[in-house]
C-alpha cells in the first residue's frame, strides 16, 4: 500500500534542528511509522502554533504531508508535555537521554511499538518523580537523581537493551557459560556481553562487585510495578551506570552524550 499523501500520527519529538529563518527540522518517533523527519515551518516564531508541539520530548499529534525529501507538518496538537521534568536539571537530562537513545536505536521508518511504549512509560515516571521532587522542600537544594528517578533510568537501560536484542548476561559467565556465583570477584566484558567468572578473569575488562551484580540482576528481572526504590551509595550507582553505559555505547554506536553533561 503506498504511503498516503496526508497522514495523522502521534509522535515523540526526539531531535530538532533549526533550519532557515524560522523553521525546524524535527526527528520524531512514531508508534506505527518508526522514526521520520519532518519540517515544521515557522515553528521558531513565538506566535507559531507549532512552537510548543515541536519542542524536544513532547508527545504530539501530527498531521503530516509526504514530501519529496522531508514530510511537512501541517497540523500539530500537543498531547503530553511532561512539564515537571523540565524544571529539574537531572530529570530533564534523563528525558533527553531517553530521546537520544530512541533516536540512535531506531532506523528510519522501522516501527518499534514496544520501544515507543517503553520511552513513554519512562518519561511519565520521570515526570511523576520530578513532581514529587519539586514538591519536597527538604530536597529542593539537592542536585543529582532521586533514588526513584535513578532506578527508572536503569530500568529503561536494561529493557532497551532487551528490546534491541542485546540483553546482557548476569546469571552466567559469558566466557565459560558456567552459572555465575554471587561473589565479590566477578568481572565484566561489554564486547562479550556480560559477566565474567573469577576463573575467566583474563577476559574481564572491569570488576563487577557483588552489590553491583545484585542491582543489575534485580532491575533486569523486575517489572515497572515491582521496581523497588534502591538507596545506593554513589560508588555502586556509578558502577551500575558504567557497566550499562559500556554496553549501550557499544550497541548504539556512539556513547550517549547527554549523560556526560549531568552533575555527578
Ligand atoms: Zn567463566
């Protein structure tokens, strides 16, 4: 069936690029049509109805006209703006990382409904967490992630890897395939795709401490509903993030730049 000339779709805006005097070229991810680029003419004018609909990390209902090179936005209605997460540097950066990961993980015009749903769920949870964070006067001056926000992002990382077919192994050694014992001396290798047992330590790229292993196993095997709020020390957080970053950057070609802008 040929693509219709005019079509309607909801989409998440994952990237935008200023173009000409007042236009923007949007990269959007849709549940049915995958990733596509469209031009939003005049969307940089403050008076434009397209301005807020073309913002990054906004869920918008678009009406698009197929063009020779780029589709053209003819109408746009904002469905969800995730306003609260924009007021917290950590939550906003996390949301941009979700958008960036989606952009990198998907090929043009290849739909991935489960990945789209995961991104939306993650943004909604980050927004809810930011709402609670902003309302709590005792944490108002604290930088960095909340325990719930941090767990939300690690859940996103692990499910993303699963959906892309890169599920890391944390229950068996990726070198000898023996069942992995819960000890302090395990290692990890991103290229081989998971944990390394003490007997295969020559293949290890980095240490995988027991608590880090337990956190990774727990998040990998839980659901959104059962995901616990984990209060972890900064070292363990950094360890878990480092291991997931190593696999993600290997499989999403380049490393996710947004994380490097975050305060530690
Ligand atoms: Zn082994």
